C-alpha cells in the first residue's frame, strides 16, 4: 500500500475520532441522505455557537444545500457531536450538506465523471495534498476568489496558508489553517527507562536538535534485542522537511524540483547516517509493514520503538485505540515536533492544509463560501468542542494539549508543503522511491549524491511536461 494511502487512512481515522465522519467505504460513488442529526450541544456550547453567528454576514442563501464529494462524510454520524462549524452553518444559514459518496481509489474518477456530466459537486477535500496543483492544471477545480475575500479580516490569519495554494493567479484552496503532517510521538516510560532527556522538554528549552535526536537513535538501537529507534512509513518525509525545503515545491505558480537543493542535501546526509546505522525497523522483513501487525504505534508501548513520526490523527482517538502507543491515562504518550538542524534557529513542520477545493462548475459556490466562512469563524473562536473531546473522551493531559497548540502554532508559522503527490501519478511513484532512498530498510540505503544523480533529470522532465500542459477544459485526473 502506498504511503499516501496510509496517510489518508490516518486522516480518516482522525475524522472518525472527532465524530465527524465515517471513513470511505469500498462502494462506488452515490448520493446519500445526510439528514442524520448529531448529538445536541450542551447549553454552553450552543451559546457559543449562537454568539458566533454575529460574526457572519446576514444573508439568505438562494440554495441552502451544498454537495460534498469525498470518501468520508463530514456530517455527524449517529451519536456523535456536530462540529461547531457545521452547527453554525445549520443555524445561521439553514445549511445542509449532501454527501456524495465515493471511495479512496475512485474519488478522482468520480469527480471527473460528475464534472464532465455537468453534475458537479460543490466541494472536495484538499487535506490529502494530492489534488493540487493537478486539479487546477486539469481544470477540475476553479479559483475561489470570486466567492471568498482572502484579504478580509476574517481570512487574514490564514492568508499565508491560502497564498501557498495560488495557481495562475487564483486561490484554489479555502484553507482554514495548516496542520502538521507528522509529529514525533514517543512513550515517556521508554524515555525514562533509557535515561534520556524528555524530547518535549528539550524542545521547550530549544535543545531538540538533530544532534540530540541522532544521539538517542543510535544509542537506543539494538538489533539483537529487536529494538529500533524509528518505525512507521513516514520518517523519511518528516525528517527531510526539517530543513525547510520540500522535495517538490511550488514557486510563482510553477512546480519546482528541489532534490538538488543544498539544504536538502544537508539534511539527507544526516538521514543517510541514520540509515546506514539501521536505526529503522526493517519493514522489508515484515512484508514492508511496520512492526508486528503493521498497525500504527506498534512497538512504542512495548518499549521496542523509540520514535514514530506520524500525524496527530494517530493518537487523537480513544485510549483503547491508542493502546499500541502506550497508556494515555498513565501519561505514557507524548509528542513533540521533529528536531531542528543544529545550525538553524527554526523548527520547520511538514504541513498539509485543512481546507477544501471548489469543484469546476459547482452548482452552489455561494453556499460553499458561506460554509467556509462558518468553518473559519468556528476555528478562530476556538474549537472548545474538539478540545473537550480530547480531554474527556481521549484522556489527553495538559502536557499533550499544550504541545498540540504549540505545534499548530509552529506549522502555521513555519510550514513546509510538499506537492510530490499533487502533480502526476508518475511523479508520485518516482518520489516514493526518492524520499526514502537514504533511509530505506533492508540494508539498501543510498547516498543522497547518488540518488540525485539517478533521478534528477527524470523528475525535471516530468515537471517540465506538467508545467507546460495546463488545461482550460476539464480533464480526468490520475488516481
């Protein structure tokens, strides 16, 4: 299974955990009745939503229904809490969301089918980071600037994020905020038993550096005892982005290849040092899966793994679902950003966007914009419902909550967006090999110099073709 698919499975897991959606089914696209109601808000929560209404434009929508195409529903499932932004849309504009169901493998095929049949949905998820810029280049999405004022006071706080998704002069994502692709999750019991300094405290003391990270990884790894410092599918991407430069970037509306960048070379050399010392669990010995069953978190609770770089979705779940990471109620689960380079004063965070695309020929762009404004207001006013669920249902402690806020501040200040999955499938496949070359398991790590020599020209060619082939009429996207 591709790493990108696993990442999306994780994002779905987060959505499930927050009571918003069911992860995509295997069925083909279908329009679903989404009239099911979430649990009533508490009196205080409803009062907060009522107060938020004053921050929104008073208007009556000509069409109060918007169509959502995705592999998961954003309407609340039975017995779950309605998210504040959706409740605001319902209360302020009498808004409803019609779920047009697809599945992971067919989502772009179904999108193209609807658009080309003049039956477009209104919006589509952007958080997967595989729809931009190709969705703009193939005219499957359209600019949002006619419907949302990104220079307004409401959208000012997320303007840098929205400006990162500009193509041909138009904003293509309504970005509520940036979110971390990866954090460095660890088990505090394992840290204590090995006599290591707590990584979160090292971060707060501005001492969480590559040197300290490498020292811990090398010291902890003991193949004879089946102990490995790193496990998971994403440490290659997470560690590369600590240099602040993505492998595939977007500059002035053009896709760029950064594998020859000096800063990338610097961090990849550090990654190669870890790779040649085999600090990673050998997935090649386990059918290319992570330790044990391949479930995220495997090895942390048992003390056999030191760090797992993964999204916060991995631990934004119930204590039972978190068991492979450790006992959250006992304070065993903790996380921090990935380390900074020793000669840098910046903690860069690999980023994705919490946002949405407006589909080509969307039937209700005004309704879409109204819902986006509701989401932005709810976010800016504080997600008390989500925070309460983290504390009450998922048993997060104060340290976890504080670090979560810190990392969200970081990722919205120092984000690194990598577009390697958002151009063509050919590029995505190529980059899957490149971004793990210096840390691939099974004893086949390659120096970064050799990697660049082998792949740079081929990647340049793919990017050149993509930059030169921009459509004005909708074209089907590759899965």
